[in-house]
C-alpha cells in the first residue's frame, strides 16, 4: 500500500527563499533545502508563537504531523547555522490559503492573497488594523504542488 502525501496549507510563500553565510562564495557552500511547509511550520510555531495544535489546524494536518514537519525544519536550520550551509526554501506539496479574519469590532472577511502574497492589512468595513485569524475557517485559494527530489 502506497501512502499519498497530503497537501499542507500555507498562508503565503516566503518573500525570501535563499540565505547564505556572509563572506563565503556560493560556489563553496553546501545547501540545506527547506520545503515551503517546513518554513510555514517554523513561522507558525517559532515566529507567531502558536501552540502545536493551533499550527496543525492552520496547516490542515494532525498535531503529530505538524510536530514531524517542525522537527525536520528545526534540524535543517540548525545544520545550516552551525555548519555554515546555505538554506534554500523551495518545493514540497502545499496549498496557499486565504484565511478568514475578524477585527476587534466583530467584522469578518476572507483575507485575500494577491499574486505577490500580500495580505489585507486592515478590516475592509471599518479600517480597524487590530485583527485576528479564525483558524477553523481557512479557505483554499491556490494550489501548488512540487515533488521533492
């Protein structure tokens, strides 16, 4: 029986997809490849500070799967930082989503994502910039699937 890899949801593509140690020419660097969903798991847990269950809901996966993706990402980043490797963010099997947001006044809207990956910055009804994501109501906007080598 062959397992099929489920598409994981990510809120947007990263703005920067390549990092390298300063002062070392690229031709001398080894690379670590971080999938888009691994970068998303790092963003949700370590940057946004979500609990693993919240991160799992956001990505549309189980909590154990989120933990595996996050652990893999952290190991790759640690390898790159401690061993002087470049990090390339690319590939994976993911779906870019639009999230439902809610402002402090109770207005709710679907967060549009344009081709640049930018999100709406404030409530389209009242202009309130204080908003929160309703994690249980994510809507798929665009699918991108790339096979891992």
